[in-house]
C-alpha cells in the first residue's frame, strides 16, 4: 500500500516505492499480492485491510530526524507509536486507521509500516536527494518481508 | 474579581484549522471569538481569467469532503449565466451524486466525529473498542456513499466527471447493480442509525434560530430551490447578495455572513430538516415520528438526528433514482456560451453553498464569489457558545471545555472550506 500525493514533494515516495516493488514481484499471482495506491480518502484502507493476511504500508513521515531516515514499524501486535505522524491531507492518517482497525478487530495478522522521514511536502514532484536515495533500501527491505511472509504462509497452508 | 482560563490547543474531529476563545469575567461571558487562522486560499481570485468550464474542477479542490457541492453550485451558476436548464435523467444523476456526498459526509460526521462526544469517548478508536458493531455500521454506510460518488464522479475525492451541461460520461443501468444492493442495506442501517441517535444524551440548548435553506416545491432540496428562512425570507438565488452580507473581522481569515436586518442565522441539516420536513420520504418521516423528533428541532446538539434522517432520506432517494434510471442518449446537453452573471446555490452537507460568476464574451471568468456554509455559520457558532457558556457556568472547567468542543462540532464545521484545525481556549478574566 503506497500512500502519497505525486504532486506534493516527498509525499510521493510511498507510491514510487510501491511501483518499484511491483516491478520486482512479477512472479506472484494477482490474488497473492495486491498493489494499492492511496492518494485520496485513506479511510478506504480500512476495507482493504479487512480481507488480507498481511499488509505492508509505505508512506512519507513527518519527523525531526534527517530526511531519508527509514522507520520500520511492526504494528500487527503493538500500537503505532504516537510520536510518528504520517502525512494526510484528509483527516485520518494511516496510523489512526490501523488503530481503528485494531479496535474493530479487522486488522490483518501482519502489519508492517515503512515511514520515510521528510518535511518536504511542498508543491511539485521533485524529491529531496536523501529521500530519493532511500528508495532502493526500502524496496529491498520490503522484498525481504514479502519473501518471509510467503514462507510463513506456506508453512501453515 | 475572579479569573480563570480553559485552554484546548487542538479541537480535533473538525475539518480544518482554527481556534476558539471564550473570555469570562466574574462568571459572565465577556467575549466569544471563533477564530479561523488558516491563511486565505484565494480561490475566487485565481478563478479570474480561467475558462468557465474549469470552475467545477477548480472549485472542487476547495474541499476533500464536499467537492460535489462545489461542482454542483458552480455548474448551476454557469448554466444560469448561459440561460440553460438541465432536465430529465441528467438532472436526476446530479441529484443522485449529491445523495452520495450527503451519505458519506454525514456518516463520517455522525459516527467518527460527533458520536464520541455524546458517549464520552476521546475519539472513534476508543468508541470502536466498546461499540465495534456500531462503528462498523457507520463505516459501511459511509463506504456506500463513497462508492456511489466514485461511480458517478470518477473518484471519491477530487471528482472529475461533472461538467457544465451534465457529465462527461454516465454509467449504464447495469453499472448500478452493486451499489444499488449496498444502498438498500445502507437504507436499513440508516434507519437503525436514526433510532440510535435518538438514544444519545443531549445537553440542553434551546435557541430561537433563524433557519435558512433552499426550498423546492416538490422535493427535499439539494440542487435547486428558493432561499427561504424560518422568519419569512423567500428570495430567488440571484437576490442572495441583496440580503446576505459578508464582513471581515480582524480575528478570522474567513468572512462572516449576516442576514440583512438580523444577525446570525443557521444553515445545514437542522435548518433543512425544519424547513423541508414535509418533503421527506414517508420512511424518513416515519423514523422521525418514531423517535418523536418532528420539527421544529431547536437544539443544535440534535443536529446529529437531522443528519441521520437525511442519510436515510438520501439512501431512499438514491434507490428511487437508480431504479427509475434510463441512460440518456447523451450525458450532457448543448448550450451556447455567452457573457453575463450566473448565480447558483445548492445544499452542501453543511448547508447552503453560494456561487456567483461573471463570465466575459470569450467564456473567461471575470469575477467569482463563493460563500461556503461554514463561513455562514461562524457567527452562529459564537452565538451558541455564548448562550451555552452563560447557561452552564456551573460546570467544571474540564466539562465546560468538552461541551464547548462538542457544541462546535454540532455544526460539522469545515474550516478548509471557509478558508483548515481548531484550537479552543476558554479564558476567565478578572479586572
């Protein structure tokens, strides 16, 4: 699930990572991996999460650490830390929606969130150099997560 | 002399950024200011010089929650300027689209933003821990509204299918099959919602509001009608600026509206409901009667009931329109672009939304005026707060603060529309 707005600076990084991941998992069937771009009403993530085994989310995150810093949060069985704010122009950020899904008991078993630190949400489609340079590392981490999730799934099915 | 202050840095669960200041002197309300400090967004200015046909897509960007309202008011204003009227199935599709927006916007406010206040929860997450099925019901209803808007408008947010004269493309009858089934479930769940809202504990607030809404001879108003009020106003939309005035107050970046010869007035679900109750569907009326909520409802805390009844109505109306739908030969009508003024006013979920344009010979917009519902309700928010604080001075500081926040949310304010976060400050002064 790549979250972001392609015209708001580094906010597009979630979508760019999603596209790169999908280029590298072409051997997976459509019912095994579902790419989701969220650039509007993020509340639809609630519905999307309801019917899957695992969700991996990538979003830009506001933070006071250097731009390009990568956060990996395993939120399947523990709350999303309140100190990290994901970007959203429409009220509910993904952290809020995950906690709402947890309260509703509709959260998938595995929830992995990647946040990429930045404070550049200005107009335009240019990424800051540090954020652009972090994309490869995030993609590699996600591919590794997918591999482990597949193994885990196969071991119980 | 006694002084104290109550301060809330962020009033959550509203759309946009603003603040509230209540000053008290010796237990009496000294001053109330609903401050909107979000910078002006200059939409009216940058519409100048753009093509008339761009107005629906540009103005839709004013709000992520009620973009359809902006599209509807703008296309009606442009069609008014060109002397054309959209009828038949295209008109029905516009009404259907508006039903979708009312459903999604109202369901969001009822369940996610407002209900936690009544039931004593910090937010919808805490509410969901104890009332999961209730919140799930709200989310299902909201999603049905989203699905309807996405089907007709291209996507839920920043819709792209509305144009002056109609639509770019209309669905086939079969395209509605899935959403029709969802609407029938949403109708039933909306009825349950109405009954549920009636069980909420309502703080006392009896105010003799002047309610203002559209009124249409045969239908519950959405896109068309005359502007009427509970105190006798009855004007054509083009007379809006003769009767309604906008003033700038130093502490707010949104202009405040007053009605000529009066002060504050109320727009939104409670106003629509009280003025147009007779135009509701039989099922919506039945629900209102079952909970003893026939108009006039004068307690703004009960706006959540009016919203719930409007969701029920919108579901029924959407079902009616879809079941009678026969796709037109073309999704839009022909018209000639010409110079002149155009006026449009439609019922956004939060109340009347007025647009006025001056279009030049070349079809370029020379001037634009947009008055959103939250700007119109600003003064009434201040008036209600003043009355409520006056009557509830004995409440603890914490309770009074929470009630003031709840009161502001009665209005479902969209500060992003009016210019975006609200902080609340209640201050008691001693001199």
